[in-house]
C-alpha cells in the first residue's frame, strides 16, 4: 500500500494566513483504477493567486474559487508516472496536472498533460517554458506590440512573469526599466538579467518621480503585473500612443475589496493610450512560436532560467507566504 | 467704430461657479489691421471641459489651462466675415475660430478655419459635422471597432458626442443601450434616436444591475463619456474580449482631485478587455470618410440633428451651468 502526504486547508485565515490554517495529512493511495494513472509529483507550483483562494469570498473568476476546508489544495504540479492502466501513459512519463499540494495521486487521462522534454531544464516547463513564460511573451508581443527601441517598463520584474518579460524585451531590442522591492532583487535585475534601469519601489518616496528619472523621455510600453500605484505612475510617464499590457494586479489579489483603480485614468484620453488585459489561455496559438524562440535563446546562452526552490511538501505553505513577502526570484517551486 | 461685447472671468469660483464669477463688458473693436479679418460670431460652443478652466489648478492638458482673470473666455465659435484685409477671406465667408465668448473680433488668417456649407444645417458644423461628431465616429469605428450586431453601451448618450454615437452605432447595425439622466432624455433617446434600451441612471439604485438587465447577454463595446461608476458597470457587464473607447470623463472634469479609477480593473484581465483612449485630433484622417457618411445619412433622412440653443451672449455662463446640470440634449450652442 502506497501513502501520500497532502496539505489541506484546515481553517480560513482571519487576516494574514498562518501555518495554523494548514495541516499535513498522510493518506492511503490505492493502486490506480481502470484507465487511471498513478503519478508521483516532482515539482509543484506556488502562485500568487492561491492566496486569495484561502479566503471564503473571492470569486473574481473560476480560477479564484475558494479552496475547500478539509480538502487538499490544488495547483499546477509536474510528476512522473509510477503506474498506468492507460495506454496513453507509461511508467516514467512526465505529466502536468492540477494535483499540486500532494506527493502522489491517481488521475484519469484527461486530467493529465504530457510533458516531452526537448532540451530545456526540467523546471523550465513549470515556468518560462510554460504558460507563465508565454504570458510574458503574449503581453509584450501581442497586447503591447513592442518594437525594437521601445522603452518598456516591467513591474514585479523579479517575479516569474516579470523576469521572463524583462529578458524577452531585452532580446527584442528594447530598453527595459524594471521595478521590484529590495536591494537583492535590484542587484539581480541589473547584474543577472541586464535591465537598463531598476527601481527599488520600497526605497523611494515617489514612484512616478523615480520612473520619470529612469525614463526622462517617457516609456512606450508598460507591462503591468501589479496595478495600483505602479499603474498610476506608468500612466503619468507613458508617451502619447503608449500601450499597457495588463497581466496581473497583485495589489488587488491581496484584498479585492479595497483595491481602487488608477486616479489618473484621464491620461488614457489625453495621451491616446491603449490598455489591453489578457489571459494567456486565449493566446495559446502563440505557444509554438514562443517555444521555438525560447529554445533558440537557450541554445545561444541568451536566456537565464530563474527559479526559487523550497524542498519538501511541508515547506509549501511557507513558500506561499514567501511569495507574498516578495522573497522569490522568478518562479517559486517546491521540490517534492 | 464697432463695439463688441465679451464675457470675462471676473473671479475664480469657490466651489460651484456662479454668475458672479463672470462679467460682460463692451469693448471697442478697431477696424481689422493689415492682413487681418473681422468676424461677427453667429454661434458659440459651450463645452463641459470649460468648467475646469474656471479654476486655478487644472493642467491635465493644454486645452485645460485655466482661463485668465480679467480676460475674455475662449472656445469654438462660428462667425461671418464682416471685413477682410486678407485675400484668403472675403466678406460673408463663414469661419470657425477659438474666439468664442464674444460678439466680434479681429483675427489673423491662421486663427481661422473656413467653413464651406455643403448641404447640412449650419449648426451641424459646430457639432455632429465637426470634431464632436468625428469623436463619436472615431471612438466607435477605430477605437472600439464596432461590428454589425454588436451590443454597444453609450453613456451621456443625450449629450453632443453621445447622441451622435448612438445614431452611428444604430446605423452600423448595432444594438444600442444608452444611459442618461432624467425622463426627458430617456424619452428623447428612445423616441427620437431610436436606441434599443435607455437607462435613467438618476432613477436607479444600481447601474450595474440596470445594465445587466438591459443587456442580459452582456455588451461588446462601451463608449465612455463619463468614467466613474459608468465605467465600473461596463467593466462588469462587458463580454470577454470586449472593447472600451474612452472619450471623456465628465465625472473627472468636475473635480480631478477626487476622481478615482474603477475599482474593478481586474475585469480587464479576467475578460481580456481592451481599452483605448483617444483624442479626435489624432484621427483627422477619418474626417473625409465620416463627412461623406454623414451627408449620405442626412440625404436619406436617417440622421437627427440634435442641438440645444440659448440666445444672446449674456446667456452663455448660464448655458455652461446648464451643461453641468445636464439640461442639454445634444450640443449646447449659444446663438449670437
């Protein structure tokens, strides 16, 4: 008999989530049933949106339905097939699923996506080589339609999407201004990713002034992972006919009830700005072109794989808090 | 010796503007100088943005620079050439200028634009056949890219831009949902302009609910003349991949310091929405096509000219207040 440990939501947080809201439970895992596949997870993803799902009220979209109390949490995970009663999967295959937050599981074939490594690091398929990286690509290439020579501002630039966006924009010949919180991230952005300017928003009193200083002639494109005061600052500094790709609103995830829109929406009109929100799953047609580009950059040593790892299932709740404390560089992954 | 009366800003308003903030003064008008043209105004425009210019602090854009105390206000006006020392203009020509708020003036040629009537009512050239109408056309056809069958929501729909937008959208085969304040406007929108649904936002407690009710399957396009709660409601009711043309933010003109952006910007992402601000003067390339279309609609009796008139220069300040009290249907014009 196989056992699997899983992390369950024990209670809903009152205010800040704490470890007390979670419990780790060992459950028996029966052999896979007819047509089923048994998978042992190797990597699981910890994402900003998961925090909102800990709370009862939050139904901005299906992805943000509350986690159930007493049940294992869910999320993207990559694992290896251990046993299979389905001809489509064989032992040793790599698969992705939404069965994160647990060590092993049985699933039907339609719950699994095959991963066929093609020369990139395994963890890349959970980040830059998956929907996360494609999000950066779609936002820059389609929503904001960057051109070589554009000045591109990227917020939350040391995060999973942001670090990919900075690199793609640089590779496309843009000048990149990145914002992030804290000296370690600023150093990383400048020294590792090679951005042109990096703004430590935690160390400055006035983000708009800092952005003006970093881009004296204005910016052409804002890749928004944050919303809030970052969006307001970008609206001030964007050049006429500038473009905004709206990718995430971390400031809003934290507490949708108190989020407020930018007060200077009038700039949209006075500067003829364009703003486009997007969900990567509407743009999967771009995936092949992006993957080809990524392999090319990798082959020429032009792309940095950026991940932050935690080890062991028990570290997952703390890893989620760390994402909110802004401690990750690139994608936060838990190795199981 | 010719005299001209003009309206000057006597003092800046503290709170709501009142007639005490204006004075009407009679000034001597010398004969036109060398190269100059003397014009007597026939119609002058009273526009929402003028209210902001009464106040000292307000420099959102050049058009919103404060009016000077002790000087005549300015604004679009149409007049007739009375005397000319310039071969480009002859007596009887119709011209537009920014010399509104006065009965007559001398100007140089580069301050005047010729108006050549081509079969439309004279006042049309101050409204639907000028930049105001083109604003509606550009917003719908380019910024929002409407298609036949789209459900289009227009706010401030009984105003100068809004009434034109409603008609163009209907003529393009769209379903039109219009919002305005008060039963007279609702009646006008339904009976005169033939919109499909009209929402009296002053008579309902919940604009989002009313919009959902008017468009149970959602809207494809929002033509925004208002901002504020209208924009929030539209963000709720827009269908995935919907488009917003940002044309005006009346709620923001009134007091830019307290204006706040929509709290539900997250919808931009979850529904992959596109928002485009625009200034009509960036899109003058569309003017010929629009004017041709307008003449065609007029010839076939398909377009209603909508204006509200006041008579005499002295009525202009009150006309401006009336625009803010929402008493105008279509463009507010003062006949001089």
